[in-house]
């Protein structure tokens, strides 16, 4: 019996050595989780055995349990390198349509030849579908899919609104509104320009001209007129009220009123909408013809004055912006702490592509190892619980970072020495048993 006890001790010590050696071998494996050999004593008795004098029958390996505590983060320059801080696993699949899911903490992802995000073994990173505002439309592992980074250019967006804020000098010389000619700088006081875009993403220059009205009543001397041209072609205001109409001949055209009170504060025209928008005629109509054929000929521009002033100071444009976008090329991919993946384009736009799916388990140690720092669910682990990063009990996702192995090399080396000593001690016990047996056999 003592031979078997010593042999069981040798087997246990060897298992401990194997586990420790495996931990040391994977000290540089991204996402690796160290294991711990857990042992139990062997004890067997019967009704007629005196348990008080029973010595036991040796040791056995109860379980090689993985330890899922957090590993340290290593920061990189690759946005597709991902690390989870806190609980949760990335979800991967071997095929685009397959639902044979794997779970991993190794976030060294890259693009394959079809621009899908995959891991080193070609498994597809799974994401939830998202709406245009970036919100997840369904949080369920049955709805996940592989994420493909688009190669197409960013879709252009035609301009529809121009917002402007400026100071018009109170000391400016009054001029004839009827004599305004956008090609003659002597017929207007000031001008400013902004680039707008048609439906095809082509750029056009919209210029706004300001004329201090010399025909305003003496009781209302603080009135200006604003005229607009696109690429040098006049565009008339068609707001239902609050516009100044030039003569039907010559170069003058229809503009909008800008009024101020005696303190230089902007006073919107009462007949205009509360937003103070001034709508101009469609840019492709015969009267304008400011944009070329092929684009949306019905495109209209609304000019909104956002708090202009008339102070005794120089002309100054304090705010000028528009809502159109030209064609853009893909410049990068951004992944937020919540797992939202967005494509960014050179025209300043961004597009949500998906949200990285995450899963967790009630019993992580019950997961089945399949190699390549991946696991599958089992009866012991329970069903995966799906969720989003940075919500509830799920951790956050760090882009351009990798989770290193959670192996403490110093501790492993100490454990290696301890396992070696245990092996030597059990070997010695085996030698002593052999010596005793030989001594007994030699008795005469």
C-alpha cells in the first residue's frame, strides 16, 4: 500500500510541475489565464476498518482550475488591439453565419482580406447591430454578426442651413439698396463667404453681402439688407415676409432685412418665423442656376442669423457654419469604452458600424478550454449572459491596449521549486519502501 501512496504523491507532484510549467510557458501569451492544480486526499474505508488508525491512501488531482483575475494592460498603437478592464469576454465565431461561439480575453484583432475584424486564428469578432445614433438595436448573442470595415467613401450631404453671427458697424455709411450689385464692391458695405456643398458633394462658395439701408425711415435707422450669391450667381430670398425687393431691372435682387434696436441688439422681423431663418430660392432653378446639372436642383439654403449685433466697432464675423459635407475618405476606426465602433471620414463625418458584443458567465471556471486562449460554454459554466461594455457588471473596453497574461513569474518560480521538492520527497518515500521490502525479503 505504501508504494501506491508514494506513487500517487509522485503523480500529484508531477501534475503540479506540469501546471506550473504551462503557466511559465505562457507568461507572454496575450489574454492567458493561469491555472492552479488543486489536490485532494484519497481515503477509503469499510465497516470493519478502524478509521482511527487509517492512514489514508495517498493524493489525487481534484481539478486544474483556471484563475480569471485581471491581467495587466499593455498599450499599443493599433486601434484594433482591445483589452477588457473588468468582467466579460469577447465573442468570436468561426464563420460569418455560424453561431458556434467562442469566448476570449485575447483582444489582438486585425483585418482579414475582406476587411472583417478577426483574431489571429481567423475567427470573426461578433458585434451587435446599431442604429444611426449608435444605440444598440438588439442585445442578444443570436443577433450578433461579424464586423466589416467599409471601404467606400463617406456619403456627401447637401447643405441646407447656414448659421451666421457678426457685428455690423453702427458707423457704416448708408448706401442705396436699389443700387446693390454683387459684382461692384462700391455698392455694399461688407461681405463674408462660406463653402457649401450640393447633393453630389461638390463645393460652392456662398457669399453674403451687407448693405446699410439708406431708405429706412428716420424712426428706424438701424436697418441693414443682406443679399446672397453662390459662385458669383445671385440667389433671391423667397421668405414670405421681411424681405427687401430690388428693382426688376439691373443687377439688384431680393435680400432680407436685418434690424437692430438702439442698443445694437438684433431684432428679428416679426413676420418671419421665430427661428429667424431666411430661405433662398432653389439653387438649380432658372432664376439662380448656381449649381450644375446632375445634383439636386431643388436644393435650398436657409440663412439663420444667430445673435448679430450693431455696435460701434469694426465688422467682425464671430460665427459662421453650415451643415453640408463633401465626399470623405475613410481616415480611421474608433472604438469607445462602451464598445461602439465608428468609422471616421476626412469630411469630418463619422458612422457607427456596430457595438462589440460581450458575454459573462456565472461560473467562469466551468468553461471548457479549447486552446488559443479561448473557451466554450459548458454545463458547469451555465449559459452566456450577453451585454454591452461599460454597463451593469460588464467591464470597459480599452482600444489600443492588450491584456497580458495574469501569471506572476516570481510566484510560479517559487511554486516550481516547491513542486520539485514534493517530487523529490515522494521519490525518497518510494526508495525507502523499496529498501524495506528488500530487507523483509532477505530475512531468514
